C-alpha cells in the first residue's frame, strides 16, 4: 500500500513537471505571444510613418531625419568643444529626439496661441548677443567654433528660446512643467532607429 502511494505521488509529480515544461515550451514558441521569451519585454511597435524621412511624429507633424542629423552633428561638435576645453555641461543631458519633440510641441502651441516670436524680437536678441562679444564677425566665429552652427541656426535657437519664454508667460508655468504636461497629452511616435 505504501509503495502504491509513493508511485501515485511520483506519477503526479512527474505529470506536473511535464505539464510545466510543455506549458513553457508552448509559451516560448507561440506566434501569438507579444512577449519574446528571451527578454520578457514587449516588442517595439512599428511606427506608422516613413522612418527614412522622419525620426518622429508629434500630433501628426513630422520631425525630419535631416533636421535630426544636422542637429546631432552640431551636438557632437559642441561635445567635442566642451571636452577639449575641459568644461562640463548639463545642456546636453536631454536626448536630442526629446528636445526636438519639445520644440515641436512649443511651436504647435505658439502657432495656436499666436505667440510666435517676431523677426524683430529675434533680431533684438541676436544684436544683444553680438554686443556681448563686439562684432558680428567675432560672434559668428565664436559660435561656429563652439557649436558648429551658422547664423541661420543661431536665429532658430533664439526663436525657440523666445517662444519658451512666451509660453511660460502665457501659461504661468515653468517651461519644463508645461512641456511635460504637453508630452503626456500629445500623440508622439518615435522611429526605432534613432
């Protein structure tokens, strides 16, 4: 009687082990499972936009790959300059794609709220920057050396900075808080290959 009980118990244990192994095998080879067995992470969804042309979509507006690539090159130039001059900076802590998404959200809001900076405001900021170094030639040379950018990109940066200030004035929120709120509400898709 004792041997029969032991045999039954061993048979049950064996069956449970076999069931567990079969169950795991079925899960790991199932084509309907969204979870790859080796990582335990959900697969990255395929973006619904042309990733050769865009790196992200923000509320239906694309961020061009060419813009991303150009800004990334400028960023790398700035990083090298910082390293050569043994300077540390937190200005590059935010991933570039996130910076471009934040700029897209700001621009969208600026258009809707009709608070885009004027050419006069941008040029005033530019003239103040020139004044800080002396001449336009010196200023452009210094900026090109530091960030690898030309006048057009400087004016674009000033437009973004002024827009961020206007958003803060309009919303009465620090830009970082405002943009976090906007990111939570926005429809944002990123390319997988950035």
